[in-house]
């Protein structure tokens, strides 16, 4: 009977084995029937197309076949400066790489070239704020980029006295030889402009350059300072990334997919709103891939042929289904087969009847030996039951913590697949010696943090998050994916997470030198004024990045000195995003439950429940006061208040230098800088959020202060973003207050001590 059943099972496998192949036998569609699919080396997928009836309105491509190889341009094409030559088109990411031939330059002998690029004739396209940066190259170069009829202006400053004072070949654009800055969303055109700076390096650097370029493409080389050499090498274009969307048909909320102009034509697709400008995009639903803009363009994914993305144990049976797949342990085994390393273990045998007979016979031979065998048989059975229960609990917690939701989110984002890993609980238990209390690095309101060593010998910090409500799991999963996209040198990197435990576990990079709080309040304090000023600046950069330069705004909600980690070089890293909230870039705030640390907590947020970027600004102002005084925000030494009251009262009564840390206050040369930082802290800690500066404005002030302290002769060595409307908003007031300051006046160090 057993052999008959095995044969039936074998025949069943033979019958279903062609089915997975059948699902993927369909060729991926890219273009409409009868339409050319390529121009030279470039694939042109629908909604793009060449020729009448081959494209959606706004996505017409002209193929210039007079060149070798042929070149693809967005139509209309007339060989003028506003023509956009395509390098490649990506349906999944809704991006198109293009050539930017509009490198701007200015030379000391008055030779110059205007750098301008417009997408005015291509309404479906905008410059990618995630994938592009504005770069200026040169010594004593102050370059602006004015965008969308000069409603926005931003820029950066690069400085160097000699060639050997730059970062050197292959260096980053940090303000010495070249500088860079991010751009905002919604930009369709720009023009390069230059500020007045005396070019004292004209004899070896006669020309300065500026351009919008794909992030990561440019590396500084000293030879780029020589004459027009850089322009001559790149006059045929540098890469720039465009983001496209369906912008002629409303948004997803408008019910556009029911209209005659619907773009998501595949039955297995859905629409979602773009994060850059107005409009929407289409995407194949989970389990399908292809072109959602074509009828039947989304076809089933054979997950069984991509086990690197869709784990199924090696000793399990993977069967592809329409839009999904199943993974089941082979007969005679059990466990969770949906893991890469294999988790199907052999089932315990049924009660061994033959052994029982043998035991009965053995009773007559030797009761002691039989009892010994029975003991080990029972012990083995109990062990197997315990392992089975443990594996079932892991699977229960994995499902409860929305593990499959996170897997889907990761699988749908190619970048997230590379950045974020889902760890098994066994790995993290081994890394932490089963969460040995001796390895605890710290603990707070959002969980415990353990030091761990992974199997690849990488040292990590493993955080046991505290999630009180299962309704928070979806938010947790969303924030894990969002934070995996954050890439900033002053933000702790998230490596991945584990969802097989009752509470989710997060795996971060390990920072070895403790927290800012530890160093600041230790005796003696190891932080000099230069250390503190640099820590302030780099922490401000990170928070400003989270607010406005990342792919989505992140409000930290618990900015404090103990959440700023320091490495061995005292480089700060913002950590602990347990209370953070992610919002769309165009949102000014959200209403949420109160979380944070008293002493650092924004009083306006506390009383109204309205969380805004200015809440983090208030907390950062407290840190500035803490760095200046070396007093803890909730010290019992303050009579009738806390550090904020103590500090602001001293400022009003002109007693600043009485309350400063003697280690920094005794240096006469630093008094101007101390007063400037104190004024900035005072502005950040104002009761009304509208009266506080933005984190970007805080960053700018600290940047200029840092650079001017390095180079009194050339105070304009700020390297970072200077984002203003053409008439700059008052840094101390709300967005509606304006004053006609020029950029040079705005960043002048003399303004900081006023």
C-alpha cells in the first residue's frame, strides 16, 4: 500500500511540474504591437513610443538614425538647447537617465557659459530630487541654481588656496575644490548663476563650473581645475536622472483608473501617487512583473526560479501558482519552509512498536537496561516536541509581526532588497549569546540595545523594540523600509530586522564610542569647543536631511544628547528612531500621541499633540544649550525650572558667560562663536514653533560659523545647502516674513553675534 501511495505522489509531481514553466512562458511585453521597441541601444517601453499610435501623450520619442548608434530624444526634437537626449528608460522606477549638455562655467577673463536645462516641453517629467545633486567645481566658487522661474534658489561654496589644499583625486565634494547640495522636489527647469567672490586662485584655476548631475557620477580630480579642460571632456553631456509620471489625468484618489484615459491597463496592476510633483504611476500587483501600462503587461512571477528573492528551503517543495507560490516541507518533515537556509526538520517517528516489543522481552533480561533505553527515547521525544513548539512560535510571531508584508515591500523595491535583510532569530541569539544581559549597551523608552557579533564577524547593535499595540506593526514595517532608504554619514545605518520574536528586533551598525551625553557629562570632559562645534554642525546636517532631503520626511521626535552616538573620531550619528514618524514631503505636521523625553520635549507639541519639524528644532536647541553649559536638561540644580528656563533667563539678563562651561568660556578667542551659538540655541527654544528656524537654517548658520572660524580671510567657505526663496525668509520668523537680504549678507558671520 505504501509503495502505491508513493507512486501516486510521484506521478502527481510529474503532472504539475510543467505548470510553473507555463506561467513564465509568456514573453514580457514592452511596446504596443507593431511598434518599434528600440532606438539603437535604448529600449523604449510603453507608455514611451516612436511613431503615430505607439505612445501615450507626452511620451513621444524621436529616434535620430543619422548617428551611429542612433540616439533617442524626447519629442519635440529640433536640435536646440532644450532637447533631451535619453540614455535609458526604467519602467519599474519610473525614471529616465538623460544627457545634460548644459554645464555652466565662468572664467576670470569674463568668458562664461550659461548653464540652463528645461523640461518645459515635456510636462510628464521632473528632475529627480532623490537621484541628482547640484555640484560646483573650482576655488573661491559661489554657485547658485535658480529653479522654476527663480521661485527657489539654492547653492554651495567651494574654496581652496592651492591645488594641494583640495580633497585630492577621487575625493568627495566637501567644499575644498568642489561642493555639492541636494535639490527639492518638483523642479522642471533651472539656470546656473554665480555670486561675487574674488578668485584669488585664478593663476591655476581660471574657470569655475556648475551643473546638475546624477548623484554618484562625479569624483573630484585636481585636473578639473585646469582651464576649460573639464568642459571639453564633458561637453557632450553628463548624466542626469528624470522622474516621469502620468500627469495629465489627476491622481489615484480621483478615480482615474475608471476614466477613459486610464494608464494602468493591465488587469494585475494598481496606481499610486508620485512623490515628485502631481500625478500617479502604475505598478504590477504582488506576484506579477512586467509593464503595467500595457494590457496583459503584468505576468506571473515564477518565484520558484528566484529563491534568492523568495526563500524556500532546499529540502522543501516549491510550486508556482498564479500570482503567488507555495513552499511546503517534503513528506516526513515539518517546520517553516519559507526561509533561505532551510528549516524543515524530520518528524519524530510514531511510537516504535517493535521497540516496545523488544522492551517487553528485555524486561525479562534486564529491567535496568530497558529503563535506560526508555529514558532516552522519552527524552528525545520531548526534545523534538520542544523544537516543534519553538518553530511554531517563531512562525506565529513572524506572521503576527507582518513578516510577509515586509517581504513584499522589500521585494517590490530593488534598492531595499540590497540594503535591508530579514534576520532569523537563531542568528541574533547566537550573536548576543542568547541576549546576555552583560551585552546590553543601553535601554530606554523604546527598547533595549544589545551588542552582537554576526557570523561574518561584523559587530552590530541589536535593539529589542517595544510595541505596545499590534496596530503599530504596520507603522513599524513602513518605518523600517523608509529608514533603510536613509543614507547619510551622520545617521546610524539600519542593516535589517528580525520578526520571529514576540517583539521585533532591529539590527543597526555598531558605534563604538558611546553617546554625546556620556562624553559631555563625564569628568573630566573630553570634548573641546572645536569638537562640540563640529558635532553640532554634523548633527544639524543629519536632522535637516531627515526633514527635507530624504525620499520622505522623517520627524525624529526624540532628539537628545543620549541619542547622538559618537565614533572614535567624535563623528556624530543620530540614532533611536523608535518614536519617529514618517510623513510626505509636502506635509507640515501630523497629530499624534505625545512621545519624547522631558527636558527636550517641545512644549507646543506637548500641549497640542501637533508634531512638526520645529519640534525637533526645539530639542536640538536644548542640546546646543547643553553643549554650551554642560548642564543636564532636567538637573535638580535649577530652581523652579529646567535648563531651558535657566538658559533663556541668563540670555535675557545678559549673564551668558556666567553660566557657560568654564572649559570653553575662559578662551577669549571663542567668545564670538559662543555668543553666536547661544543666540541660535535661544531661537530654537522659542515657545512658538513658527518663531523657530528650520533645521536647514540652523545647519546653514553653524556651517558658516564653522567655516569662518577656519578661514577668517575667506569667510564664505560654506559647503552645504543654502535654500531660500528669491527674497529670503527671515530666519527667526515665520514663512510669511521676508527681508531683502542677499545671500552674501545672509551668511556673513558678523550677523551671528547680533
